[in-house]
C-alpha cells in the first residue's frame, strides 16, 4: 500500500470514530433529557398527591382556590379532587412511557458505545501496525 492510500485509510477511520462519538454523545444527551423529564413528572405527581391528601377531608362547602398564573380562582372541592386524580393518572401514564423510552435509549447508548470502542480499537491497531504514534503531530 502506498503512503497516500494508508493516510487516506487512517483519515477515513478517524472520521468514522469522530462521527460515532458524536452519535453516542447525542444519544446520551437524549437519555439525560428523558431522565430529567421523568424526575420532573414525579415531583409534579408528589405535589399533586400532597394537595389531594389535604383537600379530600375538607367539607364540600368549604371555599378553595386554584391558581392560574397569578390569579386565584374559586373552585369546588369535588372539581379540584377530580382534577388532581386526573393529573396523577396522566403523570403515571407519561412516566411509564418515559421509562420505556429511557430503557430503549439506554440500550442504544450501550450498543453505540460498544461500536465506538470497537472502532477505536481497530483504529489503534491499524496505527500500531503502521508504527505511527497517534499523538504525534504532523
């Protein structure tokens, strides 16, 4: 093999490693986003559950207020209880979907990371076979 062909092959392998690394980083970022969203949902569910426990024992004629932005609007306790239960149900459903997505993303990250490690190993083996120091600057 000519020196130019070897350098071209090495450049191709280095480019493939860089592209794979970017792919892995993007997947890891997506995984973190999904995990953060799931944590936020769980916090929202906890706040709603606490609210529900506070308002359920109250008598139905007791005045309660719901916030909409900076405005407090009077509402009925049964309506507020119904909204809280619906919110908990929706957050449970969304959390289950996010868990499944997180598992899939985790598996993809692992597979892509293994592929990246294989490409790096192959690149380093090629460099060693050619007696080239990968840290050497041209």
